[in-house]
C-alpha cells in the first residue's frame, strides 16, 4: 500500500495528486493508494481519500504502507523516518500558492543529503522517484539523529514557516488561547448582565462561549480530548462557586469578581493541562 499525505497545511496541493493519478493510469503504480488530502479539494476513483486523520490513525497508516509519498512537511517526514519507511517527498511551492515561501525545498535537500528520503523538486519527476524507490534503502533512524531533527524543528519555529490557520489550530490544541476565551466570556457576561440576574448571566455567557469554541473546533477539524465535556462542566461549577465566594467575601463589584474568577479558572486550566 502507498500512503500519500499532504499534511494539515491549509493551502491546497492538487499538483501532487494529479501526478500520482497519472502514474496509476500509466501503470507505474499498481498498489492501493490511500491519500490524506487535508484541505486539498481533490477526488479520484483511483485513490482512497481521507481528509484529516487522528495522530494514532496517521501513525498506523505510515506503519502499514510500503511507500510514503509526502509534501515537505517535517512532521510527516520524521514519522516515516522513525518507522524506517521509503519516502518520496515533493515540496509545496510559493509560485503555485501552495505555501507562503519555498522553505520546503531546503528541508528536503537536507533530508535527502543524509539519505533519509528521495526528494524531487518537480512532480513530473515522480516516475523516476518511483523507479528509484524500488532499490532505495533509507538510512536507519538512530538516536544521534535527534540533533539534526531538533535543528530542523528550531529552524521551522525561528523562521515562522507556519500558516496562520495552523498556528491558530496549534494554539487551540495546546490550550494557549485561554485569554481570548476569558475576554469572550466576560464580554458575553456583560451583554447578558444587562437584562438577567448575576448567576443566569454567568450560565448564559459560559454556554455561549462553549458554542463559539465548538464552532472553531469544527472549522479547524479539531477533536477535543475524551474528558473535554466533563472538564467543561467542572469549570462551569467552579465559575459559579468562585464568583459567589468572591462577591460574598470581597467588597468589590460583580464585574470585577467575574473577571477575577475567569483569571483563576485560566490559571487552574493551565496547571491541569501541564499534567
């Protein structure tokens, strides 16, 4: 089985899929082809299409494949290297609006120079790469490769080669947008507090913030952790309890108590997420 992955980049990369389909029609590819297409809108009766898959499913697909064909994403390549897979990598290019720049070319050259992958600069060279893959023996993954991997990951971070959508998704997944949630929650609380009592306003603001958060999750194809809903109920209980205690025992306004409560919940959430 050949596994093709285009990663989670929010820009499309149909050039690679069109070329793979040509190779199937030409008979150069006869194995089953499974594609993780991400945000690329492409359909084919010759390939099985998946959108975004979980980390566990992704690792299993890499494990089960005989050949991994990927874009120049570091994460996809590293997973293939760790599993000692034959990898053909094709870079996304700025001129085709597949990425914000051509940094994937540099990344693939580095990996190829160390004999980890077969790198091609143009999709038209895929047939040659397929032929080369029949005898290609990738360099085995070793612990001393860690320095090279760390250097590449640092390069990606320092040069900021990440789409804005994926930066946002990453922040959501790492729980780093708690401040934004606090602001939304407090704003909605102020809206409802004009016409409702204190605790009903807290409840309505919390539920509205939850709905907004779920909409972003759906748009970004993020799957919350298993205990996501349980923790949301716990946080709501704490929100009501903390606000009540602050109003009762501190000589401050209801609004200030609410904001302080949200800050306490954010700190609590931060420490829980670290465990």
